[in-house]
């Protein structure tokens, strides 16, 4: 699918126009188109062939023409034109989280800064703080943004990589005779961002297998094609390596290539103390191979229980495995409901009925409709009257359906002064109240923490959504004392969300681990805006597993009866 490439182009286009100080409406039109196309579940190429591009919300005649041009020629002439006047280094500066094209234009024009290195130097010398709209806080934010950018490098979000990989593996299996096939590396560990993907397979004819791999329709570029290893680039710039390994060492290779590096170094140290050696070929005592066919053998020979890949970060899991005390991690099949879904009543695209049917099809017992609240006008927030109407609609649907309970909920905004966007007497009527912050991200730590604490103190609030507000691709977390938030959540019995939306994953793995240790309950919500996004529950479960969570830690593994008791009792 070319959707993501086109969305990125439009986003860049908007950045450059904004940098040049052009018409705001034009800029917003490109941003909106980028967002809609990025979220689109249908293949944009297919829509173009069917002549239905204009049916996409936010795609007018001009945008549709440009999409068509890109699909047919591989470029957009208007983009190339606008692009010409903006040096690469300035474009790179615009990708710094918290920076944006307007600020880049400002520092470029007034201070002559034209690269990230120059910007960093200027910030450190305090040269930015006196510019209009700047200040010490803003300087700090820019430094953090630079750090975040460097850290993310060329990595891509897990939730972007998984659908690409699934499609490729399915197509590859149709074309090649392989017995075992598993991705290794950070993808198997379900890290929130991943670099290259390593796939390990076993099979008889290595050369044939690699040939089938490099001939996949998704291949954009072949980097290597040998007898045991092939390497390709697929859309999105993702590199995928395929290794054909002998059956007798498949387990050892899988263990080796899964990592993490720190985990494997620790294992090798243990092996050494026992007079053993481990490598991608097996586990050895002296020259004698004592295991490697199955991954479990590596761990067993070292006197350890097999460790789930999501835990392999050398954060204490090896000691637990030695004592036989590993947690029993939650699994996707334990999930009984999704606790954060938007419908077309606010900025989602599915009807409540469609959501209910899709949730039932996934085997859920319940699904919570949590549309935005009134002050979030840009996201179609519901007035009090509309929310009451929606509750009525949900009541009617529940009478009609069997096998799924639709819970009437809201994602009520925690306003900048800490108050909630609906009165208590309305919140009281809802089944589920999810509260979250969507504005005032730049407030000082005490202020944001206080907003969250006061929401936690409200007896009607059941869950705090995306507690840190970060976006993996573009926004660092706001400043907040999570320790205070976790302690308060444990005290009030309010749950903290693991938002499973691919760009959020908020709380992240280490935070949800800490929250559970402090006695807080957690819940997973996809924040899906259409039914095609309900699959992201898988990402939320991965975060929970990386945070060592068990079934009992998560509200939405509970039966609908137990969940209702929680809602009325906490
Ligand atoms: Zn939200
Ligand atoms: Zn939401």
C-alpha cells in the first residue's frame, strides 16, 4: 500500500508551506489529508483505480489530482517545486518533536541557524530564549526533542511494521516450501520501535527459498541474495533479512537473533560459569553439542525456565527464571473487551452497531464506546445532550444484540485547570468513564500532575487514558510525576490505561510494570477510530507482557459481571 508514503509527502508539503508562511487553509488541507490517508484502511491505489478518491473525507479535487499523479508517476510536481527552495538540513530540523516549521523559520531568519547541530549549540548558549514566543521552557523542550529524534533514528513503530510483515510472511508461505518460520529480533520481543527485521526459516532448498523471498511482489530493492541469506527493502524503507538455518540449530539461532544483546550477554556469562558455551549454532560443553534444536534447550541446559521473548531485556528476568518464579504473562486470548473505542458520533468512522458486531466477532464480551467530550470541538466532542442521546442509542442496541454488551462511556477531557469536561451528575449515568489530557501539554510538572490527581480523585472516573500523552512519532511525554499518579491510582482503585494505538503505546512497558508493582490496576484500550484498528489490542497486550503483567492485573481480562462489580465498587 502506498498510503503511508503519500501521507508522509502531504505532511512534508504542509511543513514546507508553513515554513514559507503560506496560506493557513492550504496548509491545514494538506495536514488533514495526510492524517486521513495515513489512517485509511483501504488501499489508496485501489480507490484511485475505482475512481473514488474524492469519497475520502478531506480529499478535494486538488489533493485527489496529486494522489493520482503520485500513483502514476511516482512523484508530485507541486511537491518537487515547493521542495526546491528548502534545504535538507532545514527539513530535518522540522522533524524535531516540539519544533515545527514556524519555529524553524523563526530561528533560521533571525539567528541564521540552518542545521540541527547549530540549533543545539544555540540552545545551549541560551540564544533562543529572547526570541518572540520562546523562553527557557521552550529551549528545554527543543533539547528533549533533539534527543528524542536521535534516539528514534531510523526505527519504525511496531504497529506499522507488524501489518507489513504479516502480509509478507503470508505471501512468502504461499510461494516457498518452508517448515519453521518466525521473526526474531526486536520484533519478536515486540519492542515499541524496531530496526531491521530478521526472519528465520528451515527448509530443504536454501537457494530456492531465498529466490522466492527476493521475488516477492513487495520487494523494492534486493540487497543480498545467497544460499542461506536474503535481504530486501520493502515499502516504508523497512529492511527484512531472511536466514535459512539447519533444523538442528534452529532453536539456538532463534534464541541468538531474538536478543536482546544485554540478555544474551548475561546468558553467555552464566554459560561460562557452568563450563558451557552458547552461539547461534547451539549450546556446547567443550566441543560436544548438548542442545540447540529447540530454543527451550538453551535455557534448560543453563538451569533456567524458558523466558518469553518480551521479557528478554535483562531487567531481572534471568534471576526469576533461575528461581522458577517467572510471571505467567497475560495473553491476547485472555482479553474479554476493549475499553476505549471511538464511534462516528465523535471523530471515529464506524457506527456503534458496527463496533459492537466487530467486537463480538473478536470474541469479546463487552466493548466501551468512549467518544470525546464537549470542549474537544476539533474531534467532534459530544455536547451533554448528544451524550444522553448516545446512551439511549446504546440502550436500544443492547436490547437488540446478544453475545456482546456495549458499555456507554466517554473519554472526558481533563481541562487545563484540572476540572472535567462534563458535570458529575452526567458522568454518574455512564457505565465507564475514561478521563484524559488533550491540551496544556507544556504546563509545568506540578500542574499536570495535579490535573491527573484531581481526575483520579473523582469517584466517577474509572480509567485514566494515555497517562503520559506521548506520541511515538512526534511528541515527547508531558512532564508529570508518574510516581504520584501511580500511588494515587492504587489508593483510589482507578485503573491506568495502556493505550494500544500504534503511535501511543502509553503507558509504555516500564511504566506499566512500575504501576502494577505499586498496586495500581491497568486496562488496555485500543483508542480505535475505526473497526480495522481493533487489532491493535495485540500491541497493547505486547506492552503489558513487556511490563511483566499477568491476567489479573488487567481489568479487561475480567468477565462482564466482575468488570461491572469493579465499576460500581471502586
Ligand atoms: Zn485521547
Ligand atoms: Zn481516545
